[in-house]
């Protein structure tokens, strides 16, 4: 698919909103934490030093953008990345960043 010619104006807008969501360091930390598999809200909050309220709010936004999905197991909801496209994008960008750092001797 050639992205510049195949996306509608509406799709470009949705993509821009998705990247805006990804522009927040805390939301990115949540996504990277979920790379390892399904995580409960409480585990995410505790591990990242965040309030459960904030984590729940951010997960709602990330779920609405189809970046994560939640699965209820008894009284807990476990969140994981929505699919391999999301995990591949995160790992590819992290690899790209590290390559840039290495190339510039930082």
C-alpha cells in the first residue's frame, strides 16, 4: 500500500490523532509495559509509579484508538497491545532510536 495515495482525509485525521496519543510519554510507557503481555490496571500503575485513576483514563483513550484491548477475568481487566502492528511499531521505533544513538555516539 502506498500510504500517501491510499488514505482518505478522514483516515489521515484518525492517524494524526493516534500519533497525538502516542506523543505523551506516560501513555508510551504504558504501551511499552504492555509489550510483555496482558497486565492488570493495578500492576501497570504500581510498576510505573502512576495512580490507578490515571492509568485507567489513559487505557480508555488507548483502547478507543485501538492500540490496546482489554479482557475481563473475574473482577480484573487485563490490557495488552491490540495486535502485532502496534507491538511492531513500538519495537521498530525503539530500535530506530537506539540505532540513531549508536550512529551518533550518544
